[in-house]
């Protein structure tokens, strides 16, 4: 008799200590990006898979950022990708931590350390799910493919983006990215992020003759930047079947961010001036200044409308010699709320946590988009205590880690025909 879904759940429960230990071990390997090395953590993942009886393959576009791929199952059903990154952002100012960021300490309720929430607990959850399926010889119809990457925190070009470009995501029917979310939400879409560069050209002169001679490029650019907020008026376009997820997203943004009107971040363009550079010397009227603006496009945004609006802002600012440069390459992306992967994760997250779970769109972006660009229904769901992410004193709830693993495991059972 082959193993059933209920039996797998019992095995996961009885062996949950192994999952906690795996998470703690991953935390104790410092894999800071860009300041550290990914070698040790990648070797650890490969060894863990091999000890689980799963063949692991290392691939790399860049020596410093290897990926680990693995697969279990057959070609007689759907193919599901599990994705996670093992790099972490630097710990930063150590005096702001209440504990050693790489201690991996396990308290009564928490696991402590850099990367617990983002996202080694999620990685542990998908690795452990694969191990349980493999060791129990679960009769899966189809396969599970693992994509572990190590450069997510520096843009993903040697990780998920590269894997997708090289065809390693081909023929996949769904993808779970174990990035941190709250337990009550499944990320099924996100905004696209693009860089706008505004360039002002002026004429230099001696600083002592400012106001009288020369044409100050910094002053010109600030006039344009004062109006850049007009881009926030542009909305995305959502279809009728996206209405529920849009409503969920606005509700989540309002309750998490707690600022009046903040829910509009989901379906409106945002433009944040991040960097401004101009001038050469204090006693010279600057002849050049540029600003780099982080533009986030909601799902369905019309880029020709955004382009037109940028030009209108420049024209209305009543200055000459200002031009802009933007290559639109990152768009809002989403997975249907009705996709089997979304419904499976929702069903088990609700069952295990006994709460209502809302599939929703995020205001930020992540590696999930590379899979969606390939037409693969993709979700993000993973254990997290969000306040420590990319900050200090990062931690994760043990219960969250255990439950996320079970949710992955049971969803895989549903999708791969294990009853
Ligand atoms: Zn992450």
C-alpha cells in the first residue's frame, strides 16, 4: 500500500523537529549577498538533497552565484517548480541586533537569525517537503522540480531569471515561490518596477555670477521633479476576474500599512525619486543634473500613457534642455485566482491555520515574475515575521515554519494525484 496524504501529514508532524533543525542549520551558514559567499550554503543544500536520496545538480551563470536543481517523480502528470533563494541581505549594524544574526537559536516559539523569514525557513519547507515525498515513495503522478538560487537579493540575473531564460522552467504547470508572505495571504501578482532617468542640461558659468550668467541644470531638474507625483494618478487596468484579488489586495495594503489612501498603491503608478546627481564644484553653475526615479507599474498599466505623462510633466515645467530615458521591461504580472495552485494553497492554508486566506497582488516585485513571463501560474507563500526582514532581529515563528511545510506538502499531493 502506498502512502496517503493523511499519512504524509502525520509523518510531517512527527518529524517536525527535523524541519526546525534544518532551518536553524541554514541560518548558521552566513550567506550574505553581496558581502559574503554562497559556496557553503549551496554545498549544504546539495548534501541535504543527496542524503534524502534526491539527485542534485549545480548550475551556474556566475561562479559566485550557483543554483541547485533537483527533480523527483515522472512525466505522467503535472510538473511543479518549487523555488527559493538561499542568499540573505547583510546583517548590517551588529549593535542593533539583540542576538548573533547567525546564531540560528531555537527558542520555545521562534527561530532567530538573518534569513529566517527571508527566506531560509521557506527553503527548508520546500526541501523537507521533497524529502518526505521521496522517502515515503509517494506515488506521485507528475513531478516536482526544485530551483534553489543564490542571487535573489542582488537582482536575480544569475538565478531565477537565468534559469528561466535557459529553459529550465519549460513545461512547468505551476510554481511555488516560498518567499515570505503573511499566513493569511497568497501573493498571486505584483507590480513591475522600472527605472526612469531624467536628464537636465544647462550651461556652466562662474558660481559668483549665478542668477546672472549660466543656466543651472539642478534648478531646472527640480522644477520637473516637483511635478513627478502627477504620475501617481495613472491607474492599472484590471479585468473582471481580477476584481476579487484587487479588492483583497487593497484590504491587505490598508490593514498592513495603516495610512489613509495607501490601498491605492496597488492599482496606481508610483514614482519615487531615489537618486539625484548634479554639479561639479561649489563655485560652478552646474551644466548637468540627472535624477533616477523608481517607477512601479500596476497590472494592466498602459506604458504609452505613462510615457505621455512624463513628457507632459517636462513640458509643463517650463524648462528647456530636459530629456528622459526609460526602457519599459518590467510589467505588472499575475496568476489567475482560479489556478489550481492558488486554490490548493488557499485550501490547505485555511484548513491548517483555521483562518480566511486571501489571494492578492503585492505592491513590490520579486523573482515570481520570471515564471509568470513564461506563462507559468506562480504563487508566493512562505513563513514570515515581516518586521525583521531586511532589518534587524529577524526571526520566524516555529509554528509558521511547520505549517508552511504542511501546506506545501498537501498542495503537492492534490496537484500530483496523492489521495
Ligand atoms: Zn526574499
